[in-house]
C-alpha cells in the first residue's frame, strides 16, 4: 500500500496577500486613518490598476509593428469575408 500525501495548493497571484513596507506621506496616512479608510485595500486596488495599465502599454508597444501592418492590410484589402457580410 502506498501512502497518500496531502500537498497544499498554491494560491493564485491575485488571491494571495503578502505583507510589505510602504513609505507614505504622514499627513495623508493620518487623514486616511481618521476616516477609517482601509489603506491596504486602497493601495492594492490602485497598484492593481497601475499594473494593468502598464501591462496594456507594454503590450501595445511590443505589438505595434504587427497592429500597424494588419491595419495597413485591412486598409488596402478590406476586411476578410467582407463581401458576405449582411450588416
């Protein structure tokens, strides 16, 4: 008989949280605390949006040559199967 070992599942990157140190402006930090703003949640949400925008910017930059070539082809030749389009 073989033994069955339980292996913990790794969390996805978006589900797991990790402690980190941040340097924030003291006046803004105190004001946020006074207003019961969840600083971790706000920082996480904003950083997530900044990362998403940067990923999008980099994708556009990395694929700009292809997108330009594709657009030029569509401009010159029209859309594929366009002659069968009913709208």
